C-alpha cells in the first residue's frame, strides 16, 4: 500500500459524514507504518474501543470505511477465521465488524458485516510479521503473493458491498 496522509484518510471515508470523518481518531504513527507490508491501513479508536477504521487503495485514490465491532459472545473459547486474510484466532481475535453502507442505503440504516481480525492487522498476520500464536496460520499451497491477492479480493468484495 502506498503511504497515506491524515488528509487522505479523512477525505476517503464513504460511510460517514464529513463532520464525523473530521472528528475520528487518526493514527499518529503514519510515518512509521510498514507501508510495503500493508494491504490496507486498519486501526482501532483508542477512545472508543468498539470502533475501527480501514482505508484501502482504490484506483488512484483511497476508500475509507468506519466499522463498529459487534458485542462479543460471552462463554467458551472458540476459534474463528478472518474473512479477509483467513487467519485463525482463539477467543476474541476475530470480531464481527459492521459498516454502515454508503449513501441512501446507509441513511436508511442498512449495513454489511464481516468477521475480521479484531486488531485489523490482517496484512501483518498474512506475511508472518505479527504472531497469532499456535495454529493461527494454516499451511497453504498458495504462494504468499497468491494469498495477498486473495486477501485483496476479499477486502474489495467487502468494500463493494459498503459502497454499492
């Protein structure tokens, strides 16, 4: 992913108002992010832990989506798989994240959801830059490049649902 600025981020959001985009918490460490290892920029809001955001390249620009984490289920330890990068996590490592749809659909209360790595670090798990623990990444016959392409396709499918 190419590096983004705070201005790029704020201008990219498709499912919130300009005022909401202006007020959301943008990461302060943009200059030190491992851009070459990222398929999208994802972060959680430190002041509002149920909120997350992701920004991905789209054509010549960027598309940003505000996410909300669904309430986790209490009880037993479970294993879940991220629908973007296909990383397995135990406990709350994967969460149902919902995004209000863009435009009129979102204004009518419509949203889409996906099970995503709770910390939005899919790119780093995929490349082995962040450890998920025992049994987190399944052995695959696909090359890393093919896995990255699959993740990009899964992400694009989700974004298409938000924008469409």
